[in-house]
C-alpha cells in the first residue's frame, strides 16, 4: 500500500496547485511534518519548496488571519 499522496496520484508537488498544497498546511498555515502528512522525504522537500514558492507569489498566505480585539 502506497502511503505517499503524490506517488499514489502519480504527480509531484507544484506551486500552482494551491488546492493540493493546502492539504499539507495546518490551520495556522504552517507546513505539516512528514509524520503527519505521510509523504516520503523526497516529496516532502519538493512540497516545502512548492509551498514557499506559492507563498512568495501570494497564492498562499504566510499566516492565518488572527483577529485581535
């Protein structure tokens, strides 16, 4: 049984696929670890680079909005 999401789908992490990237980000917009995501080491490195690239291009936020009152 293949646990890795990207191997199962036959793809690699891409910064333009924001819907997929949001699955690997916590509610506070932090990158989820390999233990929680189930992605192998090679794809985890690609995933983190893709998330950082998407943040830089403003496709993903750096942090979640925290309203203070």
